């Protein structure tokens, strides 16, 4: 296939947007299919198709659904091929010429077990191989398809939203404000650089989690005292004025979808996946601590809101519930997946969790749902309860 063929397809899809969804499902399926996904430039094709959908102002939900269905089917077919054909898969192209491809997938599966099905979905080199390897190594079908569906729910927005948001942004001819570029650059740098620094410091100096807990408590207390003293009001107004120029129609639309990271359905999916894995791994103690931490987090938010509504000492203090829950759930999920893993794996999951939390927090400011102080308080409150769970887990 030459570039002219792809250009013709691009033009045809722009004129026939109704076929974009099925095209995304087909690419997602083929990209997940054993052997085929190795040679198919699926990531680039999905980005391009999602960008066309965004530029055409198509609803993002059908696009994500098509991608989800394609990924589930592709991984499912790959698993069934490995499950029923076992060692005969080694005789298929390209594994008969490049046996190291399957060996790499087997090593990955042996090292991470069921987590390899989740992690492998996001890692290019092993993505189309892990489902087949899981089948070859006898993973229980019900277990695989449960993990397959849950991980596809997370994979779909991670792979589709960047292209969709890019296309939606290019649709508008507004000049991108400098403030937006500064914020996105800051989020990118913090997301990439902060996790490895913290992980390295923790590995080298081995500080206790109680120290982190005290630090989060101090910051949260400072925010409360700043609210009492009226200092937060001044900061909130300045941040709001500085971000006033980013109140653009296309950015509001984009941030609405980003804000869904902290919605109950999305966080419920992450929570259900993590709790299900803990239950199947017989880590009931950790499961119990996480449930208690989540319940305590919800109660603390209700208590703060009650004190604020009743003109108590916290009147006017309204931590972002979305940011609190997002920080607690995603950081807990990242720790569960990356615990006792190599440095690069910990870096990857910590950066993903931190990036999602920061983008959700930024969406709160752009949509003017909460003030800057409320978002920071929500972040600290989520970190507080997450650290409480880590401390209790280490002490038990």
C-alpha cells in the first residue's frame, strides 16, 4: 500500500463519517490480533481515525465503544487461538522465523501473570502476543475475558482520546493561548520527571510513609488556615483571571471529557478491576484496607461539606470531590500494579496515574467547577487517605 491509497481512504472517511466507528473497531481488532498486530501500524492508524472523528465533531462515546469492542474481539480471538492450538502456534508465521517474539511474550506473562494481560495491552511490542500466550499457558477463559473487558475499558480512551482531542482542537481556528501551553508543558514535565525522582529517593533513603503522611497533613492544614485567613480567596482570583483566556469553546468541550476521569462510572471501573484482582490474588487484607480507606475518604468529604454548609469553622471550604476520589483510586491502583516491580514499570504506572490526576484537576479549573484552592485541597485529601492506607498496610 502506498501513501496515495491511505490519502484516498482519509478523504473518503472525511466524507463518510458514519464508517469511522467501524473502521476504528476493525483497526483495534487487527492491532490486537496475534501475528497481524505485529506488522500493522495500529497506533498511528487509530490516532488518525480518532482525529478525523474529533474534527468532524462526532460524539466521543460511540468512538470509544467501537474501539472497545474491536479490542475485546481481537484479544479474545488471539486468546482462543492460543488456548485451542497451544504449541502449534509456534509453527505459524512470523513465530516460525522469529521464535524470540513468543519467548518474549512468555517471559512477560511468567513475570507478571494476570497483570501482563492488563499491562501488555498498553505495551506495543507484546500487545498482540500476550493474549495468545495466555491461552497457550492455560489461563482460565472466564478469568481472561473478565480482565480483557475491564482493561479494554481503560485502553479505549487512552489510545483514542489523544487523537480525538487533537482533531477537535484543530477544528477551531482560535489561537492556542500561552497559558494553556504553559499548563500542558508543566503537567507533562511533572508527570515524566517527578515519579522517577520520588521512586529513586524512596529506594535510596527508604523514608517511612509516615513522613509523607505528615507532609500531606501539613499541606492540607495550611490550605484550611489559608481559607480562614482569606489568603486562598486572593490566590483563587488570580488563578481564575490567569486562566480566563482559556475559556474557549473547543477547550471547554475537551475538558468536559477529561473531567469524566473523576466520574463515578469511570472510577468504579478502576476500583472494580483492582478489587477483583486483589480478591483473586487472595490479598484480602489489602482489599479490606482499600475499602476502609475509600469509606473514610467519602466520610471525610461529607463531614467537610456539612461543616461548610452549617457555617462552621470550615465555611466556604469545599475540596473537589472529583479530585479527591481520582487521586485516591488512581494512586492506589498504580501502587497495586507496580508494587515490587522493576523501576521502569513503577515509573510508567506512577506517571500514568499522576498525569490523569493532574489533567482531571486542570479540567476542574477550566470548567470553573472549583477554585484552585478547592482542587489542591481535594488532591491533598485524596493523597492523605491513600498514605494512611499505605502506613496501615506497612504496619500490619
